[in-house]
C-alpha cells in the first residue's frame, strides 16, 4: 500500500514531523502487514492551518457545488470498494464476506444519505421578521474507531462536506490503512485542497492536540466512553462543540409472546457478528425467568454452530478480535463471569479448537446472569452473551435501564405494538423492534454515557451546522 509513511494535508501527501512509526498487525496471524507514520502536535497544527484556510472559500460554496463534490466522492469510493473491503478484513479481522457485504458498503451508504439529506435540507427559513440561516460550523476534528472504520469515517465526512465544513481526520491507529484509501478517494474526487486532511497518530498525542486546538471548532468522536471523556475535557478549554458516540451495553428484551426458537437464535448470532465488536451489540439478553433454560439451550446450540476462523475464508462467520489487548480484555471478563457465578453454557477461556494463533475468541454464552455482575455492566466488545432473567415486563424494563449506557436496545414480541410499548420505556437512542437493523436514514446516537448528538442522514448534517438569525430581514 502507498502513502503509509505520509499524511494527506492540503491536497498533498506530505512527510510527517516525527520519525515515529507503528506496525499494523493482522489479528488473524499476529504478523505485521504495514508500518504507518505516527504524527505529533506539529502535524496537527499544519493540518488545522490548511483546513482553516480552506474554510474561507469552501464555506461559501453553494449547495449544488457541494452536492456535485459528494457525487464525485461516491463514484470514487465505489471504484475502491474491493480494496476497502480487503484492507478492513486484513487489519481488523472482519471476515471477507462481512467486509464485502457490510463494512465497505456502510461507508458508501452514509455518503449517499448525506447527499440525499442536503438536497432537501431547510438551509434557510423565516421566523417572523427574521431569516434563519444554517451555516457550517467551521474546522472539524474527526476521530474514528477501528471496529466499523468506514462506517464512522463516512458518517462524519459525508455530512461535514454537505454542510460546507473543512476537517482533519484521525482514524484509529489500530486499523488505519482503510483511512489512507479513503483519503485517496477524496483526492481522486477532486476535493479542494485543505477541505479534507488525514493524519495518523494515537489519542494521547494527536487526539489531545486536536481536541484542545483553538482553531478546531468542533470535535466529532466515536470510541470508548473513557476516551470520549478525555476529548470533552480537552475540548472544554476552547468551548468547542463535541458530538460523541460512545460505548454501549444494549439490553435485548425477549418478551414471553416472542418466537423463542427464532428470536434467541437470531440475536445470539447478532451478538457475535463482527466478533462482538459493535457498540450497539445486544449483549444483555433478558428472558422470562421461567424460560431461562429454554433460551440458554437455543443460544448454546446457535453459538456452537458459528464458524470461527480465517477471515479470508468466505465460509468464516466471525474472525478474531482486533488486537492482543482486546483478546486479553475479553479473556479477563470471561473469567470474571465464571468467578462471579454466572453459568457458562458454552465457550469460555482460550481459543477455539484448531486455532493456535491469532486473537480468536470462543463464542461464549452465560446464563443466569445477574445484572450487577461485571459481564452485565461492562462493555466486553467480544462474542460474549449474557442471559439475564426477569420476573415480569416492568422488571425487564428496570433491568434494561439499569446501566450507565443508553445507545441501543432491542425488543422482540409476537405483536409489534407490544414490542413498541415496551421499547418506549427504555432509555436508549435506538430501539430495534423485532430484529430491525440499523437504518442510515434514521438518527443514530445514545443517551447517558453513550454520548451526545446524533449521526446519519439529516440528523448528522445538523451536527455540523450553526444557526444564525438575520434579524429584520423581513422588514415588511
């Protein structure tokens, strides 16, 4: 891959200010696949200066001009879909089937939805004698994670372009190569110099320099709640806007009138998809206490059929977790579940049989979990499901809401209205009824410590805008 030793600043690939580098590890083999340059404060300053200068003209472009640019970005992205999928699979371990079917297309979808949203967005409206104008907020710092990398990059870049903002992107240093391809896409589309800038680096160095930078007007961050707190603290120094999509511990309420054989199997696999590395994964499955044994048997049988292995094999359903650190974290939390008295139905410690190398995790099912156990409260980010009993629907709602998080929730019932009535009582930004998936045309974001602000479609666009009142515009 080209440009791993450079950053994309002001429309050019340039040498970094430091000599620091970092190996990118393939989690399936534990072998390095590339070495990237790691930046410092001077690189942030250079990228921000380019974005600030570009904002003067880009903020004044018309909606039609920005729509045309987004159209070209979409075309350039489509041309690189195969490269993107292959790269994501290698650097973060997504099975190639998932990378082709979901990881790469997710980014394309957000670009398309941003384009559609801007065409019908109310850029100006009247309120009495005032004209209300929505304008780009300015230079935006974008920090994105490794688990769904293109999804989160495009969910920020698409609406930022649509709004007329300029930006500096710092992707996760764990899976940074896909962002290099994305920068090449932006260049191929003819993005004006300085509008989009890419620098690599870690959170304590580059992330802090961005969050505290006086010339960055907004930070859009996706990642852990711990890191999100740091971004918000640093951003407070210059009173900049912060939009955050953080952690989750999503409840999945299986109501007594649901089809258990279908729903429990479906959602057990759903937890394990992407090796459990999704912030909205339904990792707490709440079932009627009287049906715990039934649900546990279905979940166990489903987990034991999941094919874990080489991400390059089209038949593989889940690959490794992303890193040695993540592997160790998941192992520690599985041990916590055992130590605290949850019943281990299947899976557990160590790698799956036949896999002696790579950060592979056994799909793991715990039943009879109490909601105060560590595995029910901490985000595991691995293929680990906790089955929690409830006494009645009020108890289910209380357990569902007994978490510091509020990103997503899931409710299944034989009756959609029944599911919706329970879903309305759960404090989460997204409630999935009867297996409904993520919808890029709906707002995405969380309550409580799952963050603030919303992404996707017109709601994501709004995050990158300021509202101005031109008083007396309608004097008559």
